[in-house]
């Protein structure tokens, strides 16, 4: 068994996204817009013909994946290792509140994948737990794995799967709600290549 493609799908818009607050592992919920985004994305994602679908167990991702399951009949497995970065004391705050409480820390966090917010986890830790999921799927399935997860996790996992130096991880931009990133392998080559990043419908 060996995967040839990974499709990393970010959840739809949440109430926290709409109000500009940091979610981390807070269990926020999709807005009506987020549900509509998921429904619109399903036909494109189904075209990748995933042989397995795995989602973060946080509601915003699980509910996005449930839309896919309802439309396609696919089985979705939940895995807590696909949760977003735990942001510790920053969870639930706006960016302005974080800057006020921890001046300069946002820039440090954005520039160093090894740095963790107070009480939280670093992006290298997030990438490591997500990579465990991919490694397990790689021994169980052929073809395409669709993972429904979170923007920070997708960016970090992409950097790790591509083998990028840590300093280069910060050059990967954010992931828009309900957009996706695609990694693929050539036959006979176990290395992952970036085929699409932050692709999706609309802006």
C-alpha cells in the first residue's frame, strides 16, 4: 500500500473566523457561510477520488467533512491528531489582544515554527502529530487521502512533508476557509511534491 496523493482541506468559515478571533483548539462551529462553502467544494474534491477521508475531531472540521460524506456517501474517520495548533493562553483572543498582552510575540510565533505560544504548542509539534496520521494511512491505502483539518496544521504539515528547512515554512501563506492543498508522488519516487497550494473556489 502506498498513497500517491494527499488533499489537505481546510474547514469552512466559523463564528471565530467571522469575528477575527484565534481559535486554536477551541471547538468553534461553522457559520451558514461555512456550510455553503463546504457544499460548493465537494464536487471538486470528489473529483480527486479519495480512497480514505479523515478529519480532525473538532466540530468545524468534522462538520465540514460531514457535508462531504452526505454528498458522496464516503465514510469519514475522526482523528484528534489533526486538530489545529493549541494556542494556549491566546485561544479566543483577537490579534490585537494578543499583541497588547504579549508585545512582539505574534511576530516571533509567525517567524519561528519551533516557538510556542504560552501554554500552547509549536508548529513543529503540530506537523509531527499530523505526519503520524499520514504515515499510518500510507501503509493502509493506495491512491488519494483527503484530510479535513485546519489552516495552521495544513501549512505546517506541508512544510514537513516537502522536507523544507524550518526557516522556509514561514514562506507558505495561510489557507483560506474551505480551500485545499495537494501533494503528490511520482511512481517510484517516495518524495512528496507540491501540486497546488490554497486552491479553491472564489477568493
